[in-house]
C-alpha cells in the first residue's frame, strides 16, 4: 500500500493529511501492534479460506490439531488483553483520536472506516446460530455466543486457569466438543481479519515521516 495514500471503502485518502503527528511512544505501540499481526502470518489456521465442521454424532474438525488451536489463541490474546500496550482497542482509540484532532475530510473517512471495522467485530461476536447450538449436559441445549466460548478457552484453558471458566468448558465437552471449538476458532479467525485490516492503516502511518512528532 502506498505510504502517502490509500483507499478505504472505495474512497482515496491522503494518510498524511488524516492525522495529527504521533509521539515516539505512540509510534512504538503502533510498531508493536504491527508485530502482533506479523506473528499471526506464519500460523496455519488464519490463512485458511474456510474451516470445516463435520456434523452428526461423531462431529469433527478435520485437519485441525490442538497445537493449531493453542497457537491461534496465544496470538489472538495479544490483541484483546487489557494489559497489552498495543491491544486492538488501544490502537483503534489512538488512531481515532489523532484523526479527530486533525479534523480533515480524510480524517472523516478514516473515522467512518474505523466504525465499519467495529461493526464487523460486533457481527462476528454475535456468531452463527446453527453450529453454536451445542449439546450440554443432561440433554439441555443452550445457544452459545462466541465471546463466552472464547473466554472459556482463553482464560480457562490456554492463558489462565480460571476454574469456573474451565469447568464450564469441560461441562460442555471441552476439546471433544468440536461444534463449540469450531465456533471459537471461526470467530477468532474472523476477528483476526479485522486486526489485519487495522494493520494496513498502522503500516501507512509508520511509513510517513510527516506523522512523526
């Protein structure tokens, strides 16, 4: 993508006109976000055009190993951890603030583009209904949403050991519940697409000398 211009939602913008300059500390956080995105480029699951779930009594996800899942969850957590200095929310808010402070027509285009990314993330987190109806204990059924399943997987299983979240994960079948696993992985992969899109803007900002305070 050219350093000084780009196209978002079909509109050409001059990135150098869209923002107030960034401080060295802010540029460091932008660089760290770019590194987070680079870390997912070598992973297998985010590169796949689709994920297959075989339904039925013996539901399965062919060609998806536990190592695949662990790798994508670890990479994903960097974007959503409240403690990470370059998590997605911090980077989005920083870019939006600099665009508002610039107050140009290009800034307005950037802000509209950021709103579209946020709308995409909300749609992803609602989740598809059919595969997310996961059989629970005692033949009860509950429609699960991606955020809660991801929370169980990230904070109950992979990154932390919250016993309540781990218990809920295990209660619904844990690693053997492929429908639940498919829901979490699909949602994470779709969220990573939004984070990659943000990285295009981050890369453009980092390439423009005029945006360095």
